[in-house]
C-alpha cells in the first residue's frame, strides 16, 4: 500500500512538472520587404515574353501581384535594342515571332549576348545572358521501369552533345498541356561529345504517366549562370519534409536584389504519346 502511495505521488509530481513546463510560445517572424520577381526569356524560336511580379511573405497565399507600368527593353552586343510592351498585367511581350520579322533581326540569335533592362518605380534592374548554339533534340522514347513489382512509364531523351563547346540544358516537361513541377537540368561535364540517352524521371504526388498521355519535352540550351539558378532550385526541391537544407533564393543573374532570372537560350521540342 505504501508502495502504491509513493508511485501515485511521483506520478502526480511528474504531471505537475510537465504541465508547468508547457508554455505558449509566441514566435514573431519578421517579414522581409517585397521584392521584384523577373522571369525573362529570349529564345531563337518563340514569342519573347517577360513576366514581372512581386514577392509576398511566405505566410501569405502563393498569389504574386503583377507589376504593371514597367519599362522593359532588351539590347545586344551589336547595338540592337528592342522595347517590350505590356500585353497583360505584368506580362511584357515583343513581336509574334522574332525570326519572321525583318525589324527584329538580331534578337534571338545564337552567340549573341543580350542585356535586359527593367525599370520599376525609378529602380533599374539589369541582367546579361549569352545565347548558346542550338543542340538538336533527336527523339523521345518510352522506358518502363519496374520497382517493387510496380511498373512506371518514363520518357527518355536522345541527342548528340557537341564536342567543341560546353553545354548546359534545361528540360521542360508538359503532360497533356500542363507543365510538370519537376525541374530537369543537366550539363555535359560527363557527356561532352557523347550520344546522350537520359531518362527524365517523373514522379508527382503519386501521379504517373499513363497510356494516352501526350508528353511534350522542350530542351533549352542555357548559359552557365542560368544553369546555376535552375540547378540550385532543383537541389532544394529534392529535399523533402524533415530533411535537407533550408530553402533559399537561388542565385539570380539580375541586379539590385531582384529575384528570378534572365535566360537567352535556344529551344528544341519533341512530343510523345504514351502507349
């Protein structure tokens, strides 16, 4: 009986001790000032579009306000200059296809270095990017990978990496017209001059590629700074909950503390129907 009283005493003491240590912690998180976010692309074969928005605190919903009324211009290393016009809130566009318009000759040319100029509220943001030579995307094929008795259909890309230049690549995957969230980025550090055959592994919220899906792969030849941006972002997205590094902003090539990137790149696109 004495033993039972002693046990009850210590149990009560433990409960009181635990309760006394339980406090309401009011964590005050400082919100950083909003920053301009620029997503700018100049390509060799597309409508040239630049998107400008504003960052929001991470506690807010992922709705980024459009930045309207900006002055947007692109110049090149030969003295060419092209003004972009706002066609939708925060969307700045030039031309319908630069390759087809006489006055736009020089914009979207491999080997040229382009400079982005964006003025917002009396602040000017600049960035430079050199457009690499195009690398043809030869073909796509279907791989079936079995893991744990479960079959997964994946897309494999095939192309020849040029031996006489350093190459970096970004692959954009769309499934039935919807862009996948996965980031596929690579360089030719280990494949320079080789025939490249690589699988773009797609896993998203337990979704899989299935028969009848239309898959579009865009292969972009990008410069080193843009590669660093996307590679850093891809490494962060691979770190799941409870592990990895604390997410941070990838290194931008845009001045004045803007977020985002400016990429002058060539593009190749192929499509495949999953069987």
